[in-house]
C-alpha cells in the first residue's frame, strides 16, 4: 500500500463526485478528477520524464489545484516531492537544485540549470494523453515522500526529508484533534510550498474527505468574500492582523465557521482579544516546524490558553530540558528521520537518546500547555538574567517611529552580554537613541532595557526572510 496516496485519495473514493478543490474563480476539481489526474501525472512522470522511486521532483510554481494532483502523483510513484518557495531568486533556486539534484523541475519560467523543466499546465496538458490507471508503488511508513528546505539562519539550507509515515500520522492526528469531517470546507490561503499550507492545510482537508477553497494568495478582502462558504480557516498571525483591519470582519460573516487556527510565528495577545471580540471566535494557536509537522495544539473546545501553543498532540512527546524555560525537544511518528545528504546532522540535531532538538525555548505549565519564549541560539544572558529577544522586539516594534527591530546580546565585561537593540526607523523618521531608552524603561524591567540602540537602514535577512542575528552579532561586536 502507498500510505500518502491511500490517505489522501481514500476518503474521496467513497464520494467521488464531491468537490475536493474549488478555486475563487469558479473552477473545481472533484475527488474523482483528483484521483484520475494524479494517475495520469504519475504515468507521465514515469514514462516521459523517467521519474522513478526515490527521485526528486522540484516544484516552484504559483498555487493551483493541479499542484496537489502532482504531489499525489509523486507519492504514488514513490518519488520525493520538493516544493520550493516561489520568491527565491534564481541564484538561491540554483543552489537548492544543486543540492536536491531533481529529475524534473516544475516551474513556469526558464532558469539556467541542467535539470529538465516543464510548467505545471504543460505537464497537465501532456498528462491528459496518459492512462488514468496507475499501480501505486508500495510506500510504507519509512519511505521518503517529501523534502522541504528549512529556513535556518546559519549556514546553508537543510533539506528535511519527510516520510510517508511522518505526513500521514500528523494529518490523521490533526483531523482528530481539530474534528475534521467531510462536512468541512477549508478556506485555503497559505502557500503550498511550505509545510503549513501543504501538509497541514491541504492534507487535513483531503484526508478527511472535506472540500477546500483554494486562494492563489492571501488577500484579506478576498477571504471575507469567501469565508461564508467555509468552516475552517488556517493562517499565520499576519493574516489575522490584516483581517482585523477589514471593517467587514464581524460575527455575521463568520457565523458558519467552526475553527480558526494560527501558527508558524508567535501571535500577540491583543490579536487574540480583538479577534474574539469582533467575531466571537477564538484563534486556536498551534506549534510546529518543517522537520516535525505539528507538535502541539490548543484544544478546540473553548478551553484554550492564550499565550500558549497548547498541549502535545496525541502520540507526540515533548520535553523541556536544561531548566525552565528550557530547550523544547520532541519525539514521535511526526519527526523526520534524517536530512538530505547530511548524515552528520543526525548527531547535532538530535539528542543521544533520539529526541529532536527544536531550537525553541519554552515552558510547560501544570496542565501540559507549552509556552514558547524564543529561539535557543538567540537567548541573551545578561548579569545572570535570561532575556528573550522576541519579547523585547514585540515591545520595541510598537514604539513610535520604529519599523522593526532585532535584539541581540553583545559581549560585555560587566554583564557577560549586553542587551542591544538594532532598530530600523519608519520612512522619513529620525529616531533618537535616548528617547528609545526612555520608552524602553517605561515598558520593560530594568535588566531587559537595551544598553544600546543601534539604528540601521535595514536588517540582514536570509532567503526565507528571517533576520540573520549571527551576522548582526559579528558586525557589532567590534563596532
Ligand atoms: P518553519 O520550519 O518555517 O515552519 O519554522 C518553525 C519555527 O516557527 C518554529 O521552530 C518556531 O520557532 C516557529 N513557530 C511555529 N509555530 C509557532 C507558534 N505558534 N508560536 C511561536 N513560534 C512558532
């Protein structure tokens, strides 16, 4: 049996005429269409593009329903699906292609690389000539299904190799915890190249035989235009902030909804509060990462705790080591076994007793709810006190004239590390260091107040847009 294909197509086979995926512009793909097209694509990939079990298929394509059929086709072949962020530059894409050495690149525009390339619509067109019948390659729990490059802020990107078992166990557990049924309609606004949109959003919907409304991009107004036809929405905190900026967001428009979830980044308490006030709905915050899928979720029965990311999912174990707050480690069927081409990472990214080190720092309360306080490598210890940069950044970003900030620790004879804030001003605003200190003093405990504010024109960022703190630390240590 092929775990991913059976899980994603199985429920729809009992109701083949049901719409699996609808688009905002009125197209729809029924479960039978998805089943057939994935079979045709599997045949095409094998016969014409010589994609075989274990081969990589890189996909860097604007979001469309056919990508899900392509993803399932790869699973049916036993090939490894490698989605790439569509905003990578050609230089970045080439580096990842060199690493993944795929048999095929599915992308619209030309790129200088020796991987054969085809665009998704061309592929679908060719696939229509193929038989819909395909005998799935047997893929059990340990067979690789996908590889996603993580957005680590140091060194080169790592390819997280996820197995059929990782993906299937996680979406089945989420279906239970979030109560997915065939009666649900997921309003899908997340990208399909990231674990959140693909393995959480799309996989939960398909594996429970539900329907999806696929939006090409997130657009707050368009979400409001579609939300009355949906029952579930998944987002990142920014989506909710933008939705709150829409006057049309009210109780009436979301009255058919049963679940809003958020993750991938921390959500501010004020966002939770404003959303609950405007819509009558809680936002269920959950926590996960590329290497592990979803690790924890708040409950959906109204007993959630704002400020936490909920409890470990059934079958998933978490522990916090080295103090409280301490390092969050995870073990379970959702956790990747290895990174692509990097066997040495097994020793550095896992503990000796086999737990995956998330790199996040957190606290678990008496009820088992996890609160994330930051990333381990960014923790600052100043005069013996732990300072979590994220907490400070969230405060500093609210100061008048501040566009964004990054808080780092710099070596200091007195304090060990001195809390330092690197700040970017809003356009045409002149920031004054002394004034920033005054504002910080009024909202932060003394030991957290940055010893210095350094004003820069922009923050250095990696390919995924995460701030490169190691670079900032190097730059300002001697400056
Ligand atoms: P990625 O692998 O790109 O999904 O990034 C995973 C990282 O995002 C985690 O290690 C956390 O640092 C962060 N993250 C994910 N969900 C949350 C959340 N609900 N709250 C705070 N941080 C989160």
